[in-house]
């Protein structure tokens, strides 16, 4: 992400990415707790594992991601 971002916008892009990865995550904790209360921990964590697996497969299928290199 940082390699493809214009250097003039790098701070903004990094701050937005950090906000969504660290700032929004605590808001999902009550939702996860409610889901565990409704469906049980095994189903919720199984669903979470499936979402992670789909993300991994998507990453493996993405040619741009597989061929990404650092600038020389």
C-alpha cells in the first residue's frame, strides 16, 4: 500500500489504514460477544476462520499481490 501511494498522500493513507485496523476493531468486540451469545463460540470462531481462509485464498489468487516487490 505504501509503495503504491503518492508520497504527498502517504501520511493520510497510513492514518486511515491504521484507524480501520486499530480504531474500528474494538467496536466489533460487542458484536462478537452478542454473536457468541446467540450462536455459540464454536460457530462464531468457525465463521471467523472461514473468513480468514477466504482472505488467504483471495490473496493467493491475486497476481498483483503474489508478484509484489519492493522498489530497488
